[in-house]
């Protein structure tokens, strides 16, 4: 199974491919009044604008992803992304269009006329990227008995008071992770995606964008309103995202 780091690289590459493909499509169709320009310059213009927009969109996606769960509310995510991307990107398109085709900046009065076309393209590309990039649940696995056991790298990050403890769950809290163990909990500075990489060697899975849970710690599951909550040893409760629930059921978590 690909690591979270590999998933991030693939997400970036996929967005770049979508941007280039979108630019080529807009150039071929002569979209938004560019059909009068020669094809070569037109293609260069659209690809450069789309790639620049894609890079800005990637940064916006990282920011929005901190506050909105793409798997739970994809359309809200799309609306937020489109709103954030459109304004600055309209300014970029205004400047690029004037410099590229007229070799000078267009009057500011032309800027409002670009907002609608930029909004349409942004919404379409964002929708495509959101649904192509919906997170796949990440599982970690204990090594089979017949294999040489590799050390679980994450264990080296445990604070001294938790060394040797059994990890029950890891919960993201802003820039920190709260490690829940049979000896209590503590915070470390780390991203959950990086932690999941290092938790390989322990049987567990992400149950939510902010949670990784050890399978052996699960003592029960509660369902309601289309969602599930895992009850862990020690009374801790861990949420399960709807998209993650199918994977967990297929893996016999309940």
C-alpha cells in the first residue's frame, strides 16, 4: 500500500496533469475569446495559466484541508476552494492575458470581466481534483510471524514517560499528535500522515483524517446518524469517517 508521502506526491502530480490537460483543452477550443490568437502562443498561454492556477490551488487545498474533511463534505470543500482560489487567480489571469497578448497590462476595468470565466474553470478543475483525490484509508500492518520483525520507527518518538507503553490511538491536534497509550497520553510535534508512515509494523488504520487506531485496542463500535464511533480499551472514543467505514468493515474491525 502506498505511503502517505507517496500519496501526497501522487496528488501533486495528478493536479499538475489535470492542469496541463485542461490548458491543452482550452487552447484547442479557443476558450473565452482566445481563438483568434495563433495556436502555439495560445497553447503556451493556457498551459502556463492553468499550471500557475494549479499550484495556487494546491496550496489552497492544503489550507482548506486543515478545516474541512474532503471525504465528509466534498461539495463544501469545492465551494470553499473555488471561493479562495478565484480572486487571486483572476488577478493573475488579468496580468498574464494583457502581457501575453497585448504586451501590456490591461486596464483595471477589464478585471471584473475575467472573474466569471476564472470562476467557471476553477470550479470545474477543483471538482475534478477533489473527486479524483478523495483520501484512501491507510492501514498499517504487523509483520507476519515468519518474517523478520522490523522495528516500529514511531516508538522512538514516544516521550520518556510512555516508553514501552502499548499505543492505542494517535490523534491529531493542530500541529501536534496526542498519543494515547495504556500508560496515559502525551503530545508530540508531528503530522499524522508522517506518523502513519512510521506506525507500519503495528496493526491499525486511520479511522478518520485526524485519527489512527490500533486494531487490538478496539472494544466495541457504536453507530448513529450514518456514522460510527469506536470504543477503545480504557474508555477512549475514536470517530470513523463514512468513507473509512467500508474499509474497516471489510478488514473485520466489526
